[in-house]
């Protein structure tokens, strides 16, 4: 099997399937892909055609993320994506118009997954806005560490992929900024300007972008106390921000 061939996990497959197929059918797909080195054999039988098409599309999306992370968006070509996906060029063009169309679809999938995970983590962290903010930033850092290809495509390579990609990235950042500002205003009587949250999100993204460019995404958890200090300071002051550093020490 080519060293860069993508292999879908059970979780990826279940998310792509969206509950439309049974666990037995998904298990059969995984078994078949494992047996044939990450790709479907010619004339695959016994699996619903719609499921095959869904899996093929998901493999192409994952391969696009990997290609962008390894080669850079500007230097990658469709051939790099189909090689990593283990699909034919006709299969690629059945799903996407061109390289940009595929990259944008991959960004949409990553942004939606990241948004859901961050907002779910924040929502489960209790009533305190700082607890919820800490949980959200922590989940963001875990996502980047766990999925560096996806994170690099979204945060780094989107800058080189044209206006549409930048707009998608900015929309996600704006969503996170709105969430931060909304959380803080629930408890703070005199919050700063709404632009403050945009500055916080931009600063956090810049730090993560720098780490990804240097391929240092493995120890991002250590950034959480400093990022929380940076985020809490303009809303609640130096004393509250300093408590975030103490919180980290106590947790450790």
C-alpha cells in the first residue's frame, strides 16, 4: 500500500454515513478496505452503491486534507489526491469539479466538525463562562493535536487557496468570537467592545498557526493556561486572568 494512502477510521465512516446504513454494512466496508489496502476492489459487490459513493467521497476529502498538509495547497494536484485516496480520476471528478471545489468541501467538513466539538465541550462545562471558555479552548487544542492535517488545511493552507477558502476560515473565526463574547456578557456587567473577542480569537489562531507551520502540534495542551490568561484578561482583569494560571498548576 502506498505510504500516504488514507485509511478511514470507524468514527470517520460513521460520521460520513450519517446513520443511513447499519453497523453491519459499515463493518463490511471497513473489512473490505482493510483487505484491499485502503481501496475498493474493482466491481465491488454486496455493499449498497450509495454507501460506496459516500465512502469514496469521504476518502477523497481526507486525502485532500493530507495532500494540502504535506505538499501545500498551491503545489498539490488532483493526481496527489487520488493517489492518497486510492480512487480513480473519474471518481474524483464524479464528486468534485476541480481541486478548489474539493478543498472547499474538505474545509467545510472540518469547520463543521470542529465547531460542533468545541461548542459541545463548552456546553458541558457548567455555568461559569470561564469554565466553558476553558473547555472550548481546550477542545480546540485537542482537535489540532489529534487532526493536524485537517487543522493545517483550515488554519494554514486556506490562506493560499483563494478568497472562498479565506471566507470560510473567517466565518469560523467569527463564530468562535461571537461565542466568546456571548459567554462573557452573560456574567460581566461592563464588558469591553465586541471587537475584543475577535482579537482574542485572532491571537489564539496566530499561535496555533505558528505551531502548525513549525510542525509542533504535539504538545498544545501546555498552551491552555497562557491562552486562557490572554482571553480572560480584557474581560475580567488581571486578577481573574492570573487565577487561570493557578488553576492550571492546581490541575497539574
